[in-house]
């Protein structure tokens, strides 16, 4: 892998810089700027080197269609303030954009192309699209570790057409995660939550042989509760997962890994409701399960107490409503209490998990926090990430 930090002559070089600025947005307001803050080093590095920077990023999943709610505009404005420099958002059709259309103002140093997922070619890892993008620049830099599990044009295929380098944040993430995987101390507990059920269930299976406890919370847990015959009301859950879940339990037995899931829950009649703790069998047809209950919180705290390493990805509940953030906050506080006394090695990853840690101001009390969610899990699982493979 070649690193951008080692490159000498970058003056006037056009750098196509893939970043992950997929920050949580609500009505154009940035709810958590961590991902923007983390890429300031690479931006400042390239500014100092007098490069011409063309930023590529995505927000959300517009599925190849223009969606103004998912414009990079608020991110450009946020970055502009942080670096005290004009950042121009190019809204022109990328497919029609030519090299000579860019940087006509000699003072201009950093521009953004609009949300790359407005183009279906991005997720298709399209060769011609990648080739076209490559013509805009001289070199490519991937500083989006958190997108590197996606075989997309601006992450993977682009490297076929430009000399490609790892960015500063990507380098930091990989080095930290490599260290974690080689120096990990048992017992290891993985807390896994969030709503992306089908994507994570495979990962859980691969974690079983390596870990001592796997605690499943968040939306995913509903699928398990439902499988075990508990009512889950209107909660998010996934169908047709029975064989996957059976497989998880069987594999866990074989490797003596404990699978932990909620023993009680917090429900609401809507996402805006106040939390009400219920036993599993008390969940009504019109309830949404939106957090773990108090007994579950205590059970998880006991497991954290007995662990040497904690990996955490995905909140325990719908933390956007403070009434359903208790489970996530209590988990975070328990980990921090042990981390502060060096009694545990703690790693957290994922945009939502970071948002939880920021809400209670404990992000700096973890040993390592990855901006990546899916990529973080897949890396820990030992999978080769398409974006990383392409740089190697
Ligand atoms: C993330 O938020 O995990 C990354 O930005 C990747 O987004 P995706 O899961 O929509 O591919
Ligand atoms: Mg995400």
C-alpha cells in the first residue's frame, strides 16, 4: 500500500479524494460532525502541499437518483468554516464534466463533486464511470475507510485508472484495527446493535469462534426475540431469518460463545413516545420495541465487568429520542468506567455509536473509536475489503 503522507511532490497535482462525509443529517442540519472533523488532517495536508483537491463523497442511499435532501451542500458549508477557505460544490452532471471545466480560478484549491450516489454507476462499480472520473485528476486518495467495504466506482474501480494512495485517516484506522486484532485479550465481548439486520447476521456467525460473548441489541435483537416466540408488536424485524438464527445458536454452542439478547425491553406507541419498560411477554400488537430494559442493562453491565476487551458497534435503541437512549448510555458509561481504570480495552465503531458517545461526551474515553461501521465489522471479521484490496 502506498501512503499519501510519503508523496513528495504534490504541488499543483490534482487529487481525487474519496472521503466518507456520510454524516447524520436532519433537515439539512448536521447532527454529528465527527466524520468531517476526522478528515481535516488530510485536507490540511493537501492544502499545505498546494494540491488541487477534488472531493468525492456520498450521503445516504439515493440509489442513483438526484435527491436534494442528500446534497453535500451542508457539509461543504461546514468544512468551509472549519478550514476558513472557499469550498465550491460542483452541481454539474459529472458525466459531462471535463478536466478543463475545473479550477479555472487559479486561487481555487478545493472543490466538491455532488453526492456520488446520485449516479447509479457508482454502486455498479462501473468501469467507464471510473475512467471518466480518473480523467479529472492526477492521483487518487482513499481516505474513506468506512466506505472501503463497498465495491463501488469511487472506492474500488477508480484505482485501476489512477496512481492510488491511502489517506491519513484510512492509515490510522487500519493500523489501529490491525493492532487490535493481533493484541486482543480474552475474554472478548462484542456488543452489536443497530438496524441493519441482514447485513450483520452473517458477521455475527463469523465472530462466534473468536469471541466469548456476543450481545445482540437494537433492531436486530427483535428478529431473535420474534424467532424465540416473543411478541414484538410493530417493531422492525426481518422475516425468513430462522435458519440463520438456528445456525448462530448451533455455532455458538460448538464454540462455547455466549449469545446474549434482551430479557426485557422498552417500548413506545410511536418513535416520539416516552419509554415504558416491559417484560418480553407484555409487548402489545401496537408497541414498538425501541430500547433494552433495565434487567438487560444490568446483565450487559455484568458481562462488561468480566471482559478484558469490548468491541461495540450499533446503539441499543432508538437513541435519537432521549427517552430510548438509556440502554446505549448505560452501556457506554460502564465501558468508560472500566476503560478509565485501564481494566478493559475498548473499541467502538460506526456513525450512530459515535453519535451516542458524543451525546454524553465520552468519545475520548474509549481506547479507539472507528468512524466506520460496516467496514469496521468486516475488517474485524477478517474479510478483505474491496477498497483496501484495490490499494494493495
Ligand atoms: C456508512 O455510513 O457506514 C458508510 O458511509 C457506508 O454507507 P453505506 O452503508 O450506505 O454503504
Ligand atoms: Mg451507516
